[in-house]
C-alpha cells in the first residue's frame, strides 16, 4: 500500500503543507504511521479522508463540526445529504448563470436590429424587454391554451357541415368565437406595452391602432404617446407609464 509524506498528500489534495499539519493538530487527520525519525506517513485511506475534509470545508462546515461528523459510526449518510445539497446548490447556480447567458445572447441579437449600436438607451430597451420575456411567454401560453378548444370546435363544425350538410354547429361556433375574439383582444392588449425607440418610454397605444398596425412577433408600428414618434416599437409586458433606466 502506498505511503505519502506530508508534502505528497498535500499536493495530491491541492492544499498546503501547513493545512495538513493544522488538521493533524486538530485531530481530524492523523497520520497512519510515524517513522523512527518522527516523519509522518499517510495511507490511501488518509488521502480519501483529507479529500472529504476539504470538501466539507468548501461547504463552510467548521473544523469542530467536521471532527464530530467524522467520529460518527456512519458519517457516509450525513455526507451523502451534504453532497445532495451541494449538487442542488450548483444546479441552481448553473440555471442562474444560464439565464444570464440567455439574456446576454438576447441583448446581443437585439443590438443587431437597432440603428445606434452604442446607444445606452437602446441597450436598456432590450434589457427591459428581456426581463419581461418570462411574463410574455406566460401570456402567449394562456392564449394558446384557450385557443386550442376553440380551434377544435371550429374544424369539427366545418367537417360536420361538409359531411352531413348540417350547418347549425358552425353557427354555434361563430357565436362562441366572436366573444372569445373580443376577450382575447382585451386580455392581450391590457397586458402588453411598447417601448419607444426614440424617447425610450414604455407606453400603451390606442387599441384600435394596435390591432390594425403592421407588426412582427416582437415589433409593432405605432405612434408613441409620449414623443409622437411613428415607427416600430418593441413589444413587452408592462404597465402604462412605467419607466425603465
């Protein structure tokens, strides 16, 4: 079985010699063997123990707590819980960092579509829209879910009309579809706002103008209620009069 000196075990575990010596004085990592000259030698099990100690220290557990933990009959069960907690923490950090990466990527893509690449206000507009992206996705999901049964009724009534010549089911669909369309328009435009690329104000346009305006998935050609700018404005989730820096 391999034996390691203080310097060797320190190098294997990525700590200083002084740290190994300190753990020895605290009684949580005693050498498995002492030579006649008083030289400390550590075994493979000691290496594993030191790695566990280093991990526990990285999770901010005190030396006293580590000593108590390692003296337990079954320290593995406690360490398993700690590992699970550490894994959850790391996964959370990964998700948060991924969200930041997604935002940065969105801003980078958005910058390609603005005239003034170095405009701080334009960057702020894009960042504001990205922050509200989750609310916009939720809004679109609600509309999609409610539209599915309406779509089913529509096609079912048309097929039934063609197959049987009976039209009253389609008429029933129209009676349902008209109030649904009115609700969708009100529901949607009550929950969205637009960012003016000229004055960078978040505003709500007149509903009639917004309904018939030329638009894409994220832009709509509107008249800003603040500065009078007429052109494409960025769609976002927000409240009238809300400002962003």
